[in-house]
């Protein structure tokens, strides 16, 4: 998966980039597929900012192409979707086992508790993986300077 980003600052640990608006994939831009692009437009957040390894040719204002390894994307997707689903199924199953198979309300509450537990588990795992290099975007290419060198210092350094 690749995305376009813009270099906003360059510091001693690397270059800070923000993602340029756009969908998660080509189908998002076309308005088809899974609907993640629609959710992103509904629940707008501040622009995502990432730290990438700096390269000598990078300047503030450069548009760059970032990439994420497909295995990392697959693992994050499995964790993000599978964790809450597994928690919901285990919570509902445990409640059905404890309160008999005919108890709908305990199964519903157990499934809800399992879902919330799964969401907290995923959040903890994702917070723990922020420093994992496997989940960091990597610089694929520099697309050129946009002429927006108005950040931080004259040389573009923090």
C-alpha cells in the first residue's frame, strides 16, 4: 500500500511527514468497495503525521511516496478486525455456557463485554507497536518540491 505525503519538518531523528488527503485505496477514491473512505470523511481527524528516516535529498515541502509492507498491513487488519470479533464471540459463548443456551440477555451482554474487551486489547497492542519498525512507513520515492518551504528554519530543520 502506498500513500502520498508531504515533508513538514526535518529533525535529528528523521523527517516528519503528513499524509495528503485521499482514500485508503483506489476504490475509496472511486466511492466503491468497503466504505472506509466514507467513514474517513464522516469522522475527520487532524492530519496523520509520521516520522520516517531522513534522506539527504529531502527538503521541507517535498511530496513523497510512502509505503507499508503488505505483511504489516495484513497483520494490522487481522488484529483490528479479528480482535474485537473474537472477543465478542468468546464473550457470548462464555455467557451461553455459564447461563444456559436459552438465556438471550446474558449472551448479548457477554458478547458486548467481549467486544469492548477486544477493542481495548487491540488499542493496547497498537499503542505498543508504534515503535515497531515493521509498522513504520518507509520512503519509496521523492516526487519533488512543492515550493512550500515556510516551515521552521531557513534550512528546513527543526
